[in-house]
C-alpha cells in the first residue's frame, strides 16, 4: 500500500508586531525604506549595562489592544505579541471560524525564552516580599507554551497545539512543524510563528555577559550591521510574527488570497558548540539543502535568501560560507538580505517575522534590503541588497534561522506552482 501524497500548503494570512511596525503594512513599508527600529533605552542605562540599545515594540498597550486589562495583567508580553499577531493573521486570512471545523485548525508557536519579564519580576518579589506574595499566574505566564495555548483558547482552535524551543531557530521549527502537520493531513489550517519579549534588564544582562551584543550605544541607528566589516555584535529586538498556513485546495475552495506556497523545510544541528556556529557552515548547508530537496528544488531555482544575518562576526561569515558552498556559481546571482539590520534580533520570534518579509518579497517581487552595510567585509562576498529594497522577479526564496545549541532551520517558499 503506497503512502498518500503529501498535501500542498499555502500562506493565507500574516500578522506582525515588531520595532518598526505593529501591523503588516507598516512593517513592510518600513523595511523597504530601510527604517531603523533600534533606540537607546534609559532603563538599561540606569541598570549599568554595557549595551543600552535595543529594538522595542512601540505604541502598544495590551489592555487597550485586547479591551481587557485583567487579561493583559494575567499574561506576559510574549503572549501579548503572539495573540495580537494571530488576530491580525486570522483577520487577514478572511477565515470564517464559525463555519470551520475547529478541530482541524491547530497552533504551533515558538519562543526562545518565554515569559522572561515574569521570571524577572517574580524573582524580585520572592526576594523582597517572600514566597507567599508570588503571583498565582506566575507559572501560566512564564511557561513557553503559554503563547500557543492562549491563541488556541482565544480563537477556539482545537487541532494540534504545542510550542517549539530551539533558541533563535524556534519560529522556523514551529513553521516547519505546522507545514508537516497539514502535509500529512493532521489539520487543514495551522496558526503558526514565533514570539519573544526578552528585552528586559535580566535578558539584556545575560547577553551582555556573553559579550554577544553590539556596544554601539551612541549610534543605535547603525548598530545592527549584518555582513559589514565593522559589525560588533547583534542588537536585541522583541515582537512576534504569525502566519496562517492552509491546505491549498481548502484555500482555493473558499477563494482565499494566497501570499506564497510553503514548499520545503529543512532542519539540522551543528553538534559543535553551544553558542558558536561551526565555521565551515556544514550544518547550515545541510539545512538549506534539505529544504530544497524537500521542495523538489535545485539551488539555481532560488532567487532570494532572507538570511539569519545577526551582525555577529561568526554568524555572518559562516552563513556566507554556507551559501557559497551550497549554491556555488549561483551564489553570486542570489539576492541575500537581513531584515535584522532594521528591527534587531527577535530571538525565537525572528524566523516568523522574517517569514512575513519573505512571503511579501515573493508576492510583491521586491527583495528587502540590508541596512547599514557601509564597509564591505571581504569574507562576506554576496549581494546583500544594501540600503534599499530592490524590485526583481522572486519565484523561490528561502529563510534561514540558526540558534544557540547548533540548531539550524530553513523554510522554502515559492509562488504557487
């Protein structure tokens, strides 16, 4: 008995909240213009941190957004970002949930850290006031699966539901798992992505101690500079990105708008070091290779890569090596860019926000730019689409995410074939 054919999956809804915009249109237009979302932050200055810049979400009040101050108090900001982006994505998809079989709609949302603000505040209360004063919502607020759980509860989604945790690759793993869930007929629709709210004194202090972040404190607009020779570390960001993945015929039957088709997913591990990528890029090569093979694609089919592009010395060099190794002569024809240059590194949410950018790049035939690429690095020798977005035919694109622990995950998208 032969296995059933894998079902095709498309993207029918998008939602985002991040340092350059709290909706998809604002985000996309800001990215194309190369706008900066990184600012200097007074609370980090007061705490005496060595890095006092980050990309924070602006103009967002959860109590106002949800019309429920109690709900906002009982949930962590990383949940707020997931729920808010999910509301956008579901509205954008034009799904009528009342007429859908909600047992066939699931939710998978990744995060690198989860409710860090609640951990920070809970520890302070424990020390200052004792264990009897800990918030009864302490655990439900901080647990990493709270984002997926809250989205499911809010929208009545009864299909497969869980969280992924693989540091900066968490969102791409969530997207890949959602893709597989629909392919193998365990759901028709998946609400999926990533969320992170780690721009806290505790979170920043941890990365400062790891000496991973930029210290360009007096020039936040130019601090995140992927592939630039003068890069000195990543810049933290926060927010969330959510996509609605849907089985192709289900989407066509209801006349849904389709951004792009999800055609492949690849995941590997370097098995090398907890925080440093393998310098030969071998794990990244296999991740991209697996995604292309999964989608029945050849390297020369790819037009654009949304790079992990963190603005750290090792990552940018290693990712460039991996792209050159896999794509050989075609590497010079690729457009490669890092949207982290504008919004910072959203850790476990990064792959989801970058999926939004990649899907829009395919839909609009525009490659987003890499901001702040001012001093070329001889070891980073690709076309990084510097400064401004570029109009170009984009039929196939991939998006990379690589995380602490050696985790590599790649999503491949195309125009509907």
